[in-house]
């Protein structure tokens, strides 16, 4: 069994001793070590009982080479009689945690390399399953860190059509986090095409969209684009961006004579929403009454309600006015679009339709309402392959 102890700054070297008893007179020493500098110290010992005791003492070396130790109650004060034992309940790999002045008892472990209880994304390690650091557990999953896959089916698999129900982090653990195994979330800096630029390293859930007319200098290889950005680079991006509550990033991927299909995902909020969007066919236009899709760009989102489309949302920008009434609303085929955007759970490229529109619209509605419509932006890009 191993006991790892972290030594913080202290004026003197310190001795820690593991005893089988807390009796003042002649407790039997199981193991001991002198800690001279800051760092993690590991004691290898075989417990003889279910309870052992840790004694911390300031350690000094005399001019004649002899050593002495003044025991302290948890490392504070001193006692010539040797009092000051901290009880450790022997509980195998789990161990206990205690805070001691200038000390931190980390845990009792079965392997000297296993100092820390938590693994990737702050999830608890379960070393008994596949060895040290190879398996994490969270509220909604069991995760194999070697494969980058979960053991169980994602409870939110229906929210990510086209993805394996055993996926993790959308195959991009640098960009996405999933603290409880329920669904991936992301934040931080995006350009006006919805490209992820990186994170400032603060887990605050904030999302920043670059201001109109600004673009990232991706040619600058000194910037860790897509990863954790330096304080200087983060500050520069933040100065040229605006904080938003969330983004709806819509990438057009295919089109027919009377329809356009996009993939979409949301950024920000408590969970990401993914799916498809059905729009009218092209070409894109800013003019109303054409039954054509709107141009690529960044759009404001506003609440909208009418007798036909209650509790929905309207898209607009400086080129596409609110009067054109481009909405998010439910529907399944090109005849339903009326120039608008219709979310769907599935797509049928051959028929030019989306399925599961009502439940997907409700997910999108919840996302927008939770963040506030005025705080959400929609980004539309054209990724339709050129015709040969």
C-alpha cells in the first residue's frame, strides 16, 4: 500500500511517520520518510491493522550529525512526548483526504503512480477496471480513456443524429467537454463563419463572436488556434469580439431544385442541440417574395409569434429585414418552408425533406429561450459542393 503526501512550503525539513498505534509510549513504526523540499512524497508500507496513524514532525539535524524530531499536532506546535497523530482509516484505494497546516494528505493508493483521484475532464478514475488512468466514471457514463469511447449508449444519442451513440466529445476532446457524460458543451471564441478559434482556459461558459469586419489572423502560427490561447491572444480576441449567449451554426451541405439542407449545431448554454435545417432552394437572395433562401452571414434572432406560427423566432440582419419574416418553424418539405428555416432530427436527401421537425424545433426553442433570443446569433455558411 502507498501513502502519498504533498509537502507545501515549510521553514524546516519535516519527518512523517506511519504508526500502528496512537499510544504515546512506544508505538510501532511501520514506515517513515524525511521531506526536505516541496513536492509529493510516497511511502510504501504494509498495514498491519485496519487503522494506521500518521505523525508529522519538524525534523532537524544537529552539528554532530544526530537527528531529532519534535512532534506536532498535525504539524502545528510541538510536543516532547510525541503526541500529534493523525488517524488514517485504511480503506484500500479510496483512502481519506485531510487538510493539515502546510500539508495535504492526498490519498491511500495501491500504486505509487496513482497520486490523484480524478482524470480527464475532472471525472473520477476507476483504476480497478482497466488499470491506472484507463477508465473514468461520471453520472451518465463509463468512459474508456484509451479508446476515447463510452461503454454505455449515450442517453442523448437522439440529439446528435449521424453520430455513434458510443462517441465521446464529438471526437474532439480539445474543443468539447462533457463533465457528467450527458452531452458535450463548448464555448469561448468563434469567427463570423462559426469556426472555433480557441479557449481562454476559463471554464466560465462564455461565448465570444468576432465583431463585424474583424477576422482572425490564422496565418499567425504563434497563436495556438483551436486550443488554449495565451493571455495576450485571448485579450486581443476579446477586445475584437462581443459576448453572446449562444450561437446557432448552420452549414449548408446539399441542395435540390426547391430545397436546401444544412447541418446545424448550437454553441453555449447547458447542452448542445444538433440536427438539420430545411430551407428553400437557391440561389440566395435578400429580396422578399422570391421563395428563395437567404444569403450566408450572421443573423440576429428575435421572438416572433402569429396565429399561424405562435412562439417562434425571426432572423434578420442589415441586408435581410425583419419585414421579410424569415422564421424558424416546424415543417418537413420544401412546400412548407415559405422561405423560412425548418429544423429537423433526420434528413432525406433523395426526397429533399427533414423528419422529426416538431421535437427538434422544441429543442431549438428551449435553447433560444434559455439564452434569450436577443443574445443568440445564427451563422449560415454555404458548404455545398460545387457541381461537376
